[in-house]
C-alpha cells in the first residue's frame, strides 16, 4: 500500500529526530556507563522513557527507510575507537615494534639488515603510514638496528632516539648515515611523549638508557645489551582506568630487577615485551611478580641458533598466574602450553580493555581487561558463555567476514538450525543492531568506518552462539 503524504511526512520527521538526537541518546548511555552500578539502575528507566518518546519508529524501520546512511551513522557514533595500537612485527630473530598513539607513529627497533625493506616498510605502508614521528633504537646490536636505516630513509622520522655513543659494526655505520642530524639520546627519566586527549592521558617515558637506571644510577657493563633503552607506555583513561606496556630491549635480569625495585610505576604492567628474545639471562622472577602482566610478547626467530626462547624463561611465564597467553612471533626453539605462535601481533587498546590479534589466526580476538569497574562485563571474555546443551549432537555456527571495498559483509549460518535472532554489541556491551531472520543463513553489511571489535550473539531454535569479529578501516 502506498503511504499517504501525511504518513510520509510523519515518517520523515521521525527519521530527522533520530538523526539529530542520537548523539544525545548515546551521550546518555556513556554517562550511565560511568556511574556506579546501583545508580545506573535508577537512571535507566528514565532514559528508556525518554528514548521511546523520541524514537517512535522501530530502529529496523528507520534503517530500512534510509539504508546505508543511517547504518553508517549508527555504527560510527556508537563504536568504541582504538586509542593505542601496539604492533610486534615478526622480523625473525630480531625485534621491531610499531606504536600508533593517537596521531603519533613510533617505531622501536628495526630488526636485522634487509628487514626494513623486506618486512617493516611494507607492513607500515599497509597500515596507511607515510611518515614516522620518531624512532627508538633500543641498543646497537644488528638484530635491533640492522633494518632501521631502511625504515628511516623511507618514512623520514623527525627524531631518531638511541642510547648514544658509538659501536663498531657495518649496521651501526649505516644507521648513523641514515639518521644524520636527527640523532638524539634521551635522558634516563625523560618523557618522550605526553598527550592529553578526549580519551585520557598518554605518556611514554624512559626508565633506562646507556646503563643508567631511573632512580638508581649506572648499572651497565661493557655488554651492549645492558645499555638498552627501557620504555613505559602508560594510558590513564577519563574514568581513571590505567593501561601499561613495558619494553626494555635486551636488558638482563640484573638491570630489570633494579628497575622494578626502584620504580613502583612499573608495578601492574598489563602488556610486557619479554627482553632479549626470551633468553634465560633476562626476565627475573621479581619482574613477573611486580609487573603481573596479563599477556607477553616474545620476538624470536624460527629454529634460531641461540635456543630462544629458553625453557627457563618459558617455565616462569607458564607458572605466572597473571599471564594468560605468551604470544611468540614464531615457535623459536621452544614453546609452552600458554604459547600462541602468532606471526605479527597487534594489541588494540580501548578505554577499559585491550585486545590482541595475530596474523597467523586473524579471526581470533583475545580480550584483556584493565578497568577497575568490571560490572559491564564481569567475565574475562564478554558474552562468551557455555553453549546450551544440544542433545542431538555437536553445535555449529559459522561466521564469515568479507571486506568489500568500504564495507564488511558478515555471513552467519547454522546448518540444521533456524536463526531466530541476531544481536550485535560494541566493545562496551551496548546493543548496536539486531535482526530476526528466521532462516539458517543470514548476512548483513557494515561500513568499514565503524572500525573496532564487535560481539555477536546468535539465538537459534536450539542453541545460543557467541563470537567476536573486528572491522578495520
């Protein structure tokens, strides 16, 4: 039946209200989320009444009436953006870590010679990076600076930090030639980055350089590894939740022990890059006891001649209660039950949690919380609950995501079961879309501008399935 002019006008006005008032509605949701649990319950009822008075049409109808424009606006408004990205690149037996902090792009180390041109440059280009703000060479060994000259010549950083001094090697000479007048040696307590953003405060600080330890003194030796730069990246959200990432080149146990004893800021680090490729010469027990990392990275080469990571280090990590997973860029020489052979590793930091993905298994998303408030998602994995028992055999829910230009298509199928309802939530647990297909297959399209991690619950006539997917720009 063709709608009358009055009906069309009424519908258009409702859609206009939706478009104009949705930001206020979402702001209300954000405000509620910041309240204590008891206060949230009191407020939700009033918000529900307010919402229903301004949204007279079902959301599904509004989206249907204006198509992708409203869907785009909905996802762009409600999705939780990444605040920090930490990429541990697989450069074989070496080290390279890329940080994207707000608008700042930083590379720590560049692997061995040729790894810049062969791996790092193409990886950064694929992320849309055309220029670096600065680089950090943790120390002068070839497996850390060998490829840096190639990256510096390509991405033209403004500053190139290193531990200072000189070193006798071809790779160091090539590095110095590429750096030129941009070379700088930070002080032991220097702040390399101090940002205040709408999401909170982000600080990147130096805790060790050239053998000098913050709040202690000189603890280095003639061994180049003891000269490594140690950095702490700290993010304090607007709700006063704190995330910390610590990386210390190839520092030995002696220097790491002094660091954690003298610097209480290093307690409760959530993400840790294991020093010296997992060598038994690093990662003392006191480091793990003080930092209590939730996840760790080990950058290591396949079947390397050093035996990295050593079984002694892996045993400590295996027995550390706080450590959920050990992400190794390759299997190296040893693994443990907690090891995940990752390839490239990407940690995405949000305002209450961080996720980790790997290039070897890009559909897997591991979630870790650093929020003090666990009331929104009290479980380690949001919405990940035991499946209901299926008396007729094994349950199957197939989820496939396909990137098509500026959109991502989500395909859901449950062979032999009828999908009654599909619910999609953003990373904060807020419902952003639902549908009722009443079929064993359905699909939907989401714009890539709505980048972030999403949670999906699929309700069938026999089971409830839960999974996660990610959309990238």
